[in-house]
C-alpha cells in the first residue's frame, strides 16, 4: 500500500533510538512499543479490519444472519446483484451523483473560492457562513430541506408567487426529479468544504507571485486564470478524489429525505445495501453488495492516484472515509 | 548662478481638490472591482442561510402559518413550540446520550491514538510501515461496506443496544485520520528536543509524556474537534445498533420526533433549531481548529 504511505525512509533516518546498553533495555523498548501499539491495533482489527474480511467471506454464502453459515453459494450473490435492475439502477444513480458533483459542485466551489480570493474584505465572515452547513448533521439538513421541498409549502409557495401559473412540483415524490432535488441539498451542505480547501490553497500562494505577474501587466482575471488555478491543481485533483469517493458511498441525506424512493428513483448502493442487507435479512447478499461498492471505490482510488495524482496524498484522504 | 527650478504653482485649493478626486477615482475603481464579488457572495450566503433561518424562525410560528408563509417573519412570535421541546424528557435524554457518546469517543480515541502515533512517528521497528499502511487503508473503506459484519461482531459481543456499540466502532473508524494527523505532528518535532530529554536522563516515555504531549495540544484540539463533530452528527451507526428509545442520540431522536409530529412542522423546526444551536456555537468558537484539521496535509505539495 505504498500509495497512501508517506516517505518511510525519511522517518527511519530522523528517529534515533536511545542507546541500547543491554538486552534488558531492548526488551523494555519492545514492551513500550507493544503497550503503545496494542490497544489501537486490537480495536482497529476487531471493528474495521475483520468486518471487511468477513464481508468478503459472508458474500459467498446465502445467509440470513441467524442460522449457522452453511449454504455456500460461491459467486451467486454477485451474479444476482449484478443482474438486478434495481441495484444496477442504484449504481447508475451513484455515478450520476459523481458526475454532477464533478461538473457542478466542484466548479461552483472553485468559483466561490476565487471570488473570495486572498483579499476580499470580509472574507472570513463569508467563509464562516459558507462552511456552516458542513458541520450540521445530515439529519437536520435533510429535515429542513424536506420541509422546503414540501408539495404544499416551502419552495413551491415562493415559486407560485413569482411565476404566474406555476404548477407545484413534487420535488421528492417524483422519481424523475428526486435525485436533482437531493443533489441541490448536497451542494448546499458540501460546497463549503471544498471551498475551504481551495481558499486554504490560495492563501498558500505567495504574494510575490501575484506581484510579479502584476508588474508584468497581468490583469486580475489573468492572474486568476494563469496563476491561481494552475497552482491549485493539486488541491483540485484531491477534491475530485474526495468528492468521487463520497458520491459512491452517499447515504445519510438520501435516507432521511426519500429512503431511496420513490420507486427507487433515488436509490444508491448504500441505501440498497441497507434495505436488502438489514431490513430483509439477506446478509450474504448485502455483503456482496458491500464488496462491490468497496471494489468500485478501491479501483477508482488506486487508478486515480496512479494516473492522475502521481504524487503522494498524505493526510489528504481525511474525508474519504467519512 | 542658481538655476531656479520652475515648479508650477497651483493654488492650495486646487491641489487638494485634485487629490480628493484622485482618491475618489481609486475608490471607485476598487468598488467596481469588488462589487460583483460581493453580489455573488451575498447571493450564496442567502442560499446558505435561508434554510437555517427557516428552521429557527419556523419554530416561532404556528404550523399553519409556517406552511402558508414558510420564509416570512412570524406574525406573532410563539414561544410555545420551543418550550414544548425543552420540557420533553425525550429531548434531554437524547442530548445526554449524544454527549456521553461524543465524550467517550473523543476520550478513548485520544488515549489509544496518541501512543500509537508516537510509535509510528519516532520508534522504528521492523514491519512498522506495514502496520501503519494497513491502518491507513481504513481511510479507503466505505463504512457502509463494513456495517453488516460489524453488526454481527457487535451482536457476538452482546453490545447491540448499548452505547458502547456506537462508541467503539466510532473510535475504530476514527483511528486512521487521527493517527495520520498526530503522526505527522509528532514526526515534525525536532530531534534536538528528543536528544535533550535523553541527555537530561529521561526515557522515551518521558519524552512522549512530558515533552511531546504538551507540545501537541493544538494538534490534539484539532483532531478532537473533528471527532466530536463526526460523533455528534453520526446517524447510520446509531440507527443500526440502538433499538431502545432511551438510548437514542439526538439525530435519531429528531427523526423519531419528526415521524411522531409530522403534521406539526413548527414543533419539528423548534426541535431541529434547539439541536442545531450547540453545534453552531461550537463551530463559531472552534472554526479555526476544524478548518485546520480538514485542510491538514490537503494543501501542501
């Protein structure tokens, strides 16, 4: 897993060890390492690592979670999942969310970051406001927007006043528009996060570079286009990765606002997994869905890092797991 | 002789008028440049704030008024909805559970993550990088993938329907990010400090406990706050493992309240607002730390 690993060589050389005088002190050192390492290792293995391995194992069985594991079906669950129209539809929805995120959410965040820029007076105020939805829980965000999307109130009332002859939309009850409706909420909640990353990267660009460009006669827009955006390259590539992994795993808002419905119109892989894994106790099948989900994320992350990031992204996956 | 530099002499008044004019022109240019930027920012701020304010103000309306004029100020400010929520024992119970889960998660995570980050940063041994990388892969795992087996594991330990079933997995899934941030911080502490500890007769544990930990306070605050927000907002895991209403955390309590009072949106808005207030206050105070934490490492390179 060298991909996410930072430079191991560097750490090796910087940390020296206390002089080892005897076997006893070496033993003590070993004890410290074990004592420091074990609690984390145990919790991590029991609650993260083993469940992942188990998911792969359960996915080969037909199992309702109650009886002993015995009905070995080999890859049948995968076959079932990949030929299930609803599941394929939910993969499609995830991909749609992914594409919309990359085409709308990230450019929007970048635009706002550039508008705020390095100098706009009052930029801390705007940053504070724009980032605020990110720290609210999805339940709160989902319920507020569920109200705004009510057929008989919220947004429809406003639009009825503004547009004459406006027909009330069923924002969350129409399978054709439920996904875009939810996507708007996702922008509302998450653009601030990406914007904050961009603004932080902008602030890291030395003023001297801007200065030099200005002396050479570049306009504000030219500085933005030819200096700021290229220098944000790494951050942009990183946010693409975060956003894509997030899109593939998205659950909370959708579950709260539409439960994946109506008529599976906003079903995603995670809501599907939750419905079929838990609510109908098909644990083997649900695990297979989980493995497929993981495989998609993993392949995407690996390919992306290999071919596009090219550089280590140490500390950058912070959000990928959340 | 002298060459007298003939400077044009203007009357004082004209000179001043010129300066004022110049300054005004410069200000104008600045305004023209800033104005569209402010327009965009204000529009986006409205987009962000309207839903939040709708909830706060909605709690002060009657439900009928809220449905008819969702975004206006209330005709008469009703305190009843807020009072009703605050006198519900369910609300206080949920708030208490959320606080217990949050503090236990942060506490346990810190206690186990600090030592292990120290080992990863400053105590090399064979196979260390392999272990470190296995822990980092956790960042790539979708939580959703692990929930089914996780549920089975928790059931095996008879933890289902206890707060520990939320706390322990939250700690486990919080480990990778925390270790990553702390390890980087510990690694960047100069070697001289470590050497100085040994010269003074200290051990590695002394160095860790007396030198590194006090130095790491800002980093600890950062990861601690990230964990607190994540724990406070967690929904999927509690939804899965907590069945008894008296164990529910706030996010579960809110959904329950909403399905119970689905016709009474004003009360739901009041409940949401009260649940939102601590998060927003916390955010306004901790913003710097939260943002540092999220951008840590993301922007370098």
